[in-house]
C-alpha cells in the first residue's frame, strides 16, 4: 500500500503554522510499514487542491488530508474530494447529532453553515472526533474500493487521537507486513563517518538501515519487514550484530523505540547507581541542569547547581580560588576541576560536573580559540578534566558542551 | 513571481524530523510578497525527486529545495536538478576551497566523496555557507533565465542564514514591489484575543496584518507593499498607530525586523539600567539563566545563578530557612521571595529573580494544582512575589515560567 499526505491550509503556505501534522502522520505510516513517498501542502484554493488530490491519487492508494473540515468558506477539502469521487455531499444524521451536541455542550449557538461539518458522501466511513466538532472520514474514491481519501481535521489535538484510534487500525488491517525496528543512539561520530563504516550495509532494501543526524548525535534506525514478526526479527538480527561490532564504542543506547535521549540515559544511569548530581556551569549558563531537570523523575537525582557565569561567581559560589583563575586562566582544566570539586562539596552530592569555556563569538585567542571547553567531573574517587575542542557558533558550542557533559555523566555512572 | 518549496529527505517522510524549513521559507516568501501556492516533500529517491521538480517547475518560476546537498549516496538534489537543466556538474574551485577549508578547520580528513559538495552546474550562482560545509546555489534551468532552482542545505542552522543573507536579497531584486514591515511583540495575550481586537484591521489585502503565535507570545507582523518604500510606509503608518492604541499594554517590543525575543529585551533593559542579575531556579532548573546567557553580550549583565531543585538546596544555596519551607510550603510566595532575597545577597547583584512551582506531571494537590508557580523579584527597593496559574504539560509550564520571569525582569528594569 502506498500513502500520501496532503495538508490543506493557507496558514501553512504563509508560514504561520508549523506542519506538525505531516510529521505525526509520517511517523504513523512508517510505524505501520506503509510506503510513503510524498507530502504536499496546498492552500485553501479549490483548483489547486483538486490538482494536488488528482496527482496524489494517481501515485498512491490512500491520500490522507489534514485540514479544511471546518465550517468557514475556506474549508473545501470534503467538497473537492466528493467532486473527484463523482458524488454528492449529504447530511449524515450521526454526524449531525455530534455537531449539535458539541454546540450544546459549549453553550454556543449553531449557525446553519456549521451543519456543513456533518456532510459527507453517502459511502464515507465516519471517524469520531472526541476532541472537536468536525468528524473525519474515510472516503472511497472508486466503486472497486481501490483508492481512498482519508479526511482528518487540522488541529493536532483533534487529528492525533483520530489517527491513532480510527485510522491506524484501518490502515493496519489493509496492509500486509509485520515490521520490526531497532534504534541505536550514537554520540561522538558524525553522519558521514557512520556512512563510511556502514556503507555496505546501508544499500536500501530490507532490512533497511538509516542514519538520522542531529547536533553531535546520530540515531541509526534498522528496520525489517516480513510476513511475521519472527521473520522480521530474524532478518534484522545479523545486521544489528554487525552494527554493534563496528560502532559499539559510540553507541550509548539501543532499544526498540526512538526514545532514549542523552539526558534520559544520564538520569537512568545516575539513578541506577543511586547517585545525586550537581552542576557548575559557566558557558552553558544552566543548560546542563535544565536539560537534566527536563526529564521526568529527575527530582530523585538532581540536587541542584551553580551558574557561575562571571569569573567572580566561580569564587563566590563554588569556592574556586581567585588566584587559581588568575594563574591558570578561567578556561582551563584546573579551574574546571576546582569548579566540580567545590560544587560536589558545597552541594553534598555524589557526582558534580562542571563546564568552563569560550562559546564566542568574541574572546578567542590563539592559545584558546572559541570552542575551547573544559569539563570537570568530581566523584568520591577524585576529579578529572575533559578538554573539548568544539566548532561552530555560540548556540552550537553551548549545546555540544551540554551533550558532552551528559555523555561524561553516563560513562562515569556506568563505571566506564 | 511564483515560488514553490520542495524539501528533500527520507527523514521527513519517516517523520523523524519536523519540517521547520518549510515554515521558515514560507515566512520568508510571505515577507517578500512572493506568491507561494505549494509545498512538497519527497525522499532521497532520484525518480520521485525528478518528477516532483518537473511538476513544480511547470507551476512556478522559482523552486527552492532544502536538503540533499551532503556527501552521502542519498544526497541527490543537485544531480537530478542538473540533469533537468541539461547540464553537467563540474567542480567549482571557490566551492572546493570552502569544503577543504571546513575540513582543515575541523581537523577532519576529507574523503574524496566530500568533493561532491563542491560540484555545481557551470552557470550556477554559489551561495556561501558560513555554518557548514555544503554551499548552496541558484541554478538557472533554461537559457532564457525564466526558471530557477535554488538549493539550500537541510540543517536549519545552515539554511536559515543562507536564505536571509543570499536568497532573500536575490528574490527581492527579482520581484517588483518595495516591501516594508513592522513587527510588534506581545506577551500576555492569546492569538484569539488579538484576532478579536484587530479583526477589522486584519482583512487581508495591503497592508496585511498577521499574528504568529508561539508559546505565550504573539508576533504581529504588519506589511505593506508599494512601488516605493515611502509609499509602503505611508500605507503602513495609520495601521501601526491603531495597533499601538488597541494593544499597547501587551507590546513589549516593536521594530522593523523579527528579532527582539523576550530574553534580548531583558538583557537590553538590564544593561540600560546598569544592573547585574542573578537567578534562583527550582522548577525551571537553570533555564532562566541559560536563556539569558544565550544572548550575546549577557556577560556584562548576568553574574550567575543558583539551581535549587531539591528543597534542601534552597536552604544550602540560597539560605532559605528550612522552617519557612516547612511552614509555608516550598511552592509559596514566601519561599519565592526568600529565594530571590537570598540570591541577591549571596551573589551581590542588583536584581535577583526566583521561580518555584509545580511543573508536574505528579505532585499537584487541590490547593496547589500542577501549574502553580511563584516568581520572586528582589531589588534594592525590596522584594515581591508574582503568583502564576499556568496550564499545560511539564515542558510548557517550565517554558512559560521562564517567559514570565523575563517579562518581570523587563518591567522591573524599565521601572514600570
């Protein structure tokens, strides 16, 4: 089965709205193993919508639309689709009851144009909308039942539950394959290095191996499709072993879903060790602590932290001797270690991580160019510094510093 | 001029990446007054890319692509475009120099396939990429110079500055109108309230008034197009005055470009006052400090901060009496004020801001539901608390708290 996504809305063409629906639906199709080769966006214009729908139906068996189900004059998706199917829109009593009930519940008066939300072709399968007024629909486009258009509402809070509850089961029932995926999370290796090392395994087909790059990290997805789950797993396993053999040193997490960010792994590793953590941050200005606190359950692990942005704050808060800063430079292994040790003592935690460095744009020197960063890690066993030589602009250097700090916490907590 | 956006990347079809590029480019086209009727996404597949490009070039004068400029086998955008233009890709020396310099700067070895990033058709106009390895290009698709494909890199941090610096001026020069915009930044009012208050001014046309909503903030763009800049300004001015009259209390910044985030305004206001600032953060875990530090020039203003995530850290670091926490609850106006005062004294700053609250998901009670937050503001004049009743999930509550804290700093520094 081949599916396409067609999002309808001038607000998308104006850039007023981020198209999160396309990503949500793409993920859903991918999880179901349904081929999805094209996404399109058109505005609230009947001719251009008709053209886009016709093209999409030539290429795909199922076209999922989002948006254009509301009562305003702009909302044209159902009307254009019905014309292409050669059918009339008729008032569907079950949809009318839902629309009337919504208005009654919100205490709003229903104007006649709102009943257009209850009109569908006679053979459409209606999709309940528990979160909004406009029902969705699965619309057969030919008498043979070969092609379908699936209408979903535009607001993500309506679209997402409707897809999950009504569309995904319908699509699953019509598609053939079981699909299994395995996700490897890598840190410290670039996308092109992953390509070089796995290039011979990546040549498309089944199983497929796809690297997705984000700042400093690579998410590697291994997917196999087969008539049964066991067969899909059997296809996948030898490739998974090869990935581990070739890239093991860079893998910090491996699981059956996409989850598992660096910060989640760090919290998990610290909790497993029964450790509390504190931070002492200069160039990252609190971002390491904030990233850890963003993980639910952080409160068992994260005690607190110090933001020592000005040099004098390193002395005031973490007890770094002013003389040491003067002698070694504020961006130095010595100061990073003193920050971590001072923080560990001051906050009475098991492990403290510190970061001092030059995020730029100004302030670089030949000996200490922008991107020079030192992390400090203090535990009961002692203290050490990790020098980093980062590149890029200020946000990138700050974010990479956070990721390196999280990676260092994971390694330390794992006892590696 | 009619433009289309064509984003290339299997990661978009798999739903692994949110298509922020499409929105960024759509906004850019909209700001230039360029007609934009269609967006498409295809995967890293040459046949389907060719088909999509051909279709787009039939409809549009300019097709802007994003993605597929890198060195891997998947990266096919330039090759397919050159074939459609009936030309060869040749090594362009200025691009080769840039690619080699990038590798030298990052200290990485350049494999031969990386030189593909320096190959373009002979008549392409190259677009510098200060943030990455792969240059972009404006590719003429016919000898008459009627149709163009513009290649931009996939990573937003490379695409956005390249569009702003190289593509927008080129597009502006080719389109007819002078365009003037005015941006109002609002905090504390929702998009639908803005709609209600400005509905009569918003009825499309020229000048146009478009609200863009983000978390807790509304960016209102007023744009006028006319044969000359002076005429565009004359069209715009009466509407700008009306916006100020109706929404003045919510406007925290007004300027001719989109810049001017809350944090930039906060740093600017603090610097204008000659004040240093420190933070004391519980539920936000360092995000207020980090957001301030993210603004270049923050080092004159931000001294440091305390992350007091566990209750005991509020006592250890900010000197909040354990008895006060016990008596008033850790989420209380009293504790927020004590955090701010303790931090102001401890860090010897002019103003300290604190935040304590319940970000959820767990921990709410009938008296203190999730979303209950108290900010504290301490200055030489004294200390006060600001109670907030926020809604939404954990990330939203934490981010809204940061924005309210920044807004409070702006007001306080402005002496309001």
